[in-house]
C-alpha cells in the first residue's frame, strides 16, 4: 500500500490524503494497469476499504488467477465530500476530476481510458461515483454503487443520479457498465429500486442486486467486497503480460 498522507487540495482547501494499492507484480512488470477509485461512506475515511479487506482479497485473487491485477485508489473525501456543492463551485466532483485523477495518472503506470478506469463507492461515496461517473462517461466507463445513498434532495437535477436515470438523453449512448447492490434491510433500498426501474424503463443495461441478508453497515459490505472487485475487473485481462507497456503512452 502506498500512502499519500499529504495531498493538499486547492479546490477544497483541505488535506485529502489517499491510499493506493498496487498489485504484487506492479514494480517488476513495467506494465500499465487498470484502476478503480473506491470512495468511502459518510463518517468514514480512506481506511474503510482497507479495513473491509479489499487489499487482501485482491492479493489472493490475483495469485489464484481469479481477479485481474489492478490498482485501487482510496481517497479521503474530507468535509467537501459531505457538501452538496457542484461545479462550477468548489465541489468533490472537481477534486476528483481536476486533482485526484491527474495525480494518480502522473505518479502511477495506469491504463488511462474509460474502459480501464472505474469509480465506485459505499453510501455517500456511491452517490459521488454515480453523480460524477454518469455525467462523465468519457472518463469512467465502469460505475459501482454499494448501498449508494441516492436522494431527490441532495443534488440539483443535473447532478442527481435519480433524475439522470429518468431523463438524461446521453445515457442511452454512454455505454456505461453499472452495478448497484444493497441488503434487503437497508434504508437506501427504495431509492435504488427507483433508480433501477427508471433505467430499465429506458432499456439502459445495468446490474442491480438486492442481497437477502444485510443492512447499511460494514458487515454487509465486507461480505461482498470480492463480488465488487469481480465486477470492476470483469472485462480486464488476468494476465499482466497482456497489459500495455509503461514505457509507451497509454493506449
């Protein structure tokens, strides 16, 4: 794990530190790797995904050939991540697109196209993953929302996943690979079901899973981390020899 304890955001005017998991083969391979930005939930930190065991599961999955080698980026969203502010004002969306993505792609050998760049999150992080990802399909081709907190009042229509699912004309051509899930007892279920039904009514492909056991808590997410990693990397090679060279510009 590579830890960036000091990442001063000029947009947020706060330290939005982050952690980066690199696969075991990264330093020796000289290859470019796909990557996933994983956002934490409300009242949590950049440690959440690590504490849920994402790094150990990925290590094991790569060794067994069950998961693709990939980079995980786990940022702290800070106070700006809790604010319902949107561009052009200072917002967490701007932090992601203008600061974090460029920093990651400068400092690591990443495969920098929409099909090899994913974003997902838990609860509040799931909201940001979808609010940003749905509106920037040129940047992120793969979106995940794990007990994502969607609400009609937490964003204006142009930024709100519920409204985008209903009437965003560009979604039909965006070709996004989308995954959502929650436990049957989770309070977010009603709005995720609404979101899914709106996409389905428009014929927009996505995966929505309601697991029979689970609430809005770490025990639920920990039980399903391996499924999340499998989703993100579904179309990525499991053989690092097939990855592009870090000595060449990203395809």
